[in-house]
C-alpha cells in the first residue's frame, strides 16, 4: 500500500527525520509510527504511575523511615 504525503510540512519533517537517521523516508516514517503506537499503547493514568512510585519509594525507605527535618528541607531549597 502506498502513502501520499500532501502536507508540505509533514513531507519536510519526514525528510529531515530520514536524513538524521541516515535512512529513507519509508523507514523513518515506519519507525516513528511504531514508536508512537507503542507509547500510546503503554500509556497509564497518572494516578496509577504515581501510586507505583509511592509504593516503590516506601519500600526503599524501609519499615521505620526517619522524618525529614525542617533544616534538611530548607537546605534542599537553598
């Protein structure tokens, strides 16, 4: 199946990507589409990602994490 790029800007973007990757436009466009499709399919809600991060950080902190002091917080902010 052939594809026709009718938007001049999109054509230029495809040419630039192909040039940077030292390949042809078909390969560059194919790779870009595969990358974007994977990114879209792998998307997870922010709440889910933050929950995972919170669980990970709690595990790293251990069972008795030490509270951060005001002086330590002030030092972080300069």
